[in-house]
């Protein structure tokens, strides 16, 4: 009787292990192998879609604006003041990044600041105020100072 019991137990054990290794869920009636789902069709590119961040203009107020690849010597940031928090932002625990695009002119002034990514509660305005106080050495092209675009990131974090 013990040999018979041992044989039945072994067959039962092996069948449980084999069923568990099959990859099928308990009670599943599907065929093996299970076909993988088809990938979702990629949307066709919309030729009228606008990019999330438009390219900066190449000429502003009749002045040529250069990219960092077009200049001989890149601009140097000498002083980047930190913006302060507003009361509303502290009260609401507002945090995140404000990303600005600014034209740094050949005469060492900051012009044409635009917000790419802003924050509420006056933080975008605080970032613009700080960007206006930026001190820098302009980019150089053929030995002359030239205007160029720069993206400024201001991080607002309540500590």
C-alpha cells in the first residue's frame, strides 16, 4: 500500500509542478503560446502641430541674434541673483521651476524675456525680476560683442 501511495503522490506532485510551469493561469482555457498584444499604432505626424517650445527669432529689433554654435566665444554669466518667494507662494507651498528665455544683448543688458514654463503665485514675475538683474559678459563673434539667446532656470523650493 505504501508503494502505491508513494507512486500516486509522485504522479500528483509532478503534474502540479508541470501545470505550474506551463505559464497558464489557473483555469485558463486559452491556447499555448499566448500571442503577445499588437503594439498600438503610432499616430501619424501632424504637419500643422506646433512644437511645445517655439524656436527663438533670429532677428529682434533689426539686430541679429546668434546661437551658441555660431559664436567664437560663448557668453559668460558673472552674477545670477536668486529670486525671492512671494507670501502667496509660501502660504500655498508652491514649488517647481520657472524657465525663461532671454536675449542677452551685445551692450550687456537683458532684453526680451519670455516665460517658457511658469509658476503661479507671482513666482514667474519674481524670476523675471531676477533675470533683469543678471550680469554677464556677452558672446563674441569676430572680436565684437553680439547678442544671443539663453534659457534661464530658476528653482523654487520651500525648505
